[in-house]
């Protein structure tokens, strides 16, 4: 205090530890607050504090408000885009965003080379593997693609390789479609050992041998051997039914049934071919041929042929002497 009882320093300065200096500006003293920490303990119970707290507009980064507004608007727009259905429409049309970005930098699937095709078509392979123009080579899962392909009944083994920047190579080993098997009205494609490969879905396998009945798939090789013994007659055989899992009944293109014996069926087929060639047996008005007996051939006539034969026998002159 001075001699008049006045404080030598400002009370504010004493309490808050702020050093003040003055600059003469005309006739007015202008206090300058210097932002430094005071060495003495101030008013705050938690210790010393900064001598000056910066105003809010100086503590917030420049353009913070503008950026916040833009981010908020972007979030609102993105939410509307997603929940409004536009995002799903974009995915359906162009694929997932990561695929879109990969294609944009040249890592799309520009070419697919497929080798080893026999019965399958290229479009069937692409569909089975899930490969579409909306995908990309960069994000293609090779192991998953191979698994999808090998899950197809006609594909035994698949090899999938990426050839950057834009080619996919697929090598296939198909299962051999050996014959057709009909059971309970449903036709399946089977391998040579009788294993079912797939259901018959189109006409591309219609040229394969057809066997019918329970157990016929397990004896399909025996039937193919019989076809080899038929010679020129083979083209007229449409299929065979395994009866009681013991013997075959052939079905010809004119609807005629040929019953073969359980044993020596190959010999019976050769005899049938000879009768068809020499005696035109298959051109006669008959419904079935029974070749189960090795020393004779029995035929069943159609109703018209049976009636005509009965009339012929009735009108045939009786031999003299009354002998029949």
C-alpha cells in the first residue's frame, strides 16, 4: 500500500496471478494481459491455471462449422440413399462397392477361359461358379469358386486361377455320362458304375442307352454289351427293362417287346438279329417275341393278326380221310 492506504497492485492481479503492464496510448492507460502462468497459487482450489482463457472462436479450428455442416448433410444424404432403396438398386445393377472400385482401376473380369468341357456349356459353368459382369478379379474367392463348381453333379474336379489384370482360367474334369436310368417315372443320368450323376433336364443326353427298373443302373454295363451284339439291330433298340433284377426285356422302336433269357442273353440277341435280317420277323404284325427258350421263338400276335389267323385256320380245307 502507498502512504495514503491504497494498494500498490491491482486486486485482480493479486488474486489471479496475472501480470499487467501498461502501454501509453494517448492519455489512456491500456492494460495488456500476458498469457503466462504465475508463480504463486491463485484463487482456484485445484492449483494454478492459465492466466487467460482463449475465447471460443479462437479455440475451435477454422472452418470447423462448415465441415460439420457438410458432414451432417452427407450423413443425411447417405441415410436417405440407403434406406430409400437406391443403394440396393446400385448393387443389383453394378455389384458391391468394392467390386465397382476394383473394376474402375482395371481389375475386372474381362475374359474367362474354360477348358475340359464335354457335356456342359460355358453359360452353365459361369452360372454355377457365380461369375457375373458385376464381379471383379481382385475380390474373387478362388477356393469358393472351385467349391461351387465341384458341387455340380457333372463336374468331378475343377481348377481355378487368376491371371491378372483381367483373365480367369477354369479347367474342368467332367464325370462321364454313361447311360440313362428310369425309375418310378423319373429319368437320371448315371455313370458306368451306376452312380447317379444328375436328373435328366434336357435332351442333350437322349442319345445315351436307357435302362428301366430297380437295379438296372447296377447292370447297365451288361446291357451295353448286349447292344454291341445286336449289330445293325442296335439302332432300333430304344431301351431295356430289367425284370425281377434277373433278365432283360428289350423295347424296339416299333413298340415290340423282346423277352431275353436270364442266361446267354447275348446269344439270344444275335439270333434275333439273324431272324430280323433273314425272315423279316420284326416287320410282321406281332406285339412281343419270347426268346427265353433256347430251342424255339414264341411270338404274340396283335388282335388283328390273331383274328386273321383264326379266320384262316377256320376256313382252311380239311384234309381227306378226316385227319386233322
